[in-house]
C-alpha cells in the first residue's frame, strides 16, 4: 500500500532542486557540443573498427588462396586473386536478382552488395595495395601471420597493382621492423579528428 507524503513535509536533507538550464545559456550550448562530439567519436570508432575488420577479411581471403608449396606467386596470379576478391559477391547478387519479382525494386541487400562491388572495382582500377607475393621473404612472413591483428602487416612488403596496367607492380610500402603498434593506428588513418576531439572534450570538462 503506497503512502503519500504529508502536506508540508520537508525534503530530506542534502537534496537539491534540479537546475534547469536555459536553452540559450552558455552551459546548455556547451552540453550540446559535448553530446555532438560524443556521437561523432562513437561514429569514428565504429568506422575504424569496420575498416579494420574489412582489411583483415581481405588479407584472410588472399592468405587462403596461397598454394601450399608456392614460394612466390606471379603477377598474373596476384591479379587472379584480386579478381576473385572483387567478384566474391557475384553469386549473392545474382541470387537476389533471381528472387526479385519483375517490376519490384532491388532489395536492400542487393543494393548494398552492388555498391561494395562497384567501389572495389573502382579501387582495383586505380590500384589496390596487396602484399608483394612475388617476394619470397614476404610470402614466408605472410604464411606465418595469424590474421588476428593488423600490426603484423607492417612487417610485409606491399605493392600496388591495378587493372589499368596489369604488367606493373609499384612498391607502395616497404616492410618495417617496428610495425605492430603503427599498423593499428593506420586502421584510423581516415579518422584523424578523433584525437583532436578527445583533447577538446578534456579541456572543456
């Protein structure tokens, strides 16, 4: 059985009335800015995590297609792997298309997969960075990678190859001896605002 407070009853000691901020006040504006920054940081971290996952998926795809006995691959063989990578969603796209009734719009899944395929085809045309599988030392190191962390990739030699010039592989990134920590940061190379936002938020708190 609930009880109602008696008329004139005093509030417990130590309780303070909630302070309502005027929407145009400096404090309210500061709180709005903090909320916006918090949302942006969460979005940046989510994108960085997704980007890391995609890179690991890409390297795992290549890793699974290394022959058990091959010390190296030829440049045409590397192109064959990349062609398989950018075409990996073809079967799903065809299945979605076949399941769609005539006159009906594409499903969200079909649209998303087509966008991924188109983006990767354009990247391949301009140049995709890939471990240099024509290099014996790189192949040996690549085989030892457990594919759990991007940090290991810094130990590999990378080249850039494209469909616009299939006979050329351009060195894009040599191996480094101090790769692990640096490569993790590369997963957020497009998200340089995050550290700056964190610093500003700390200053205003």
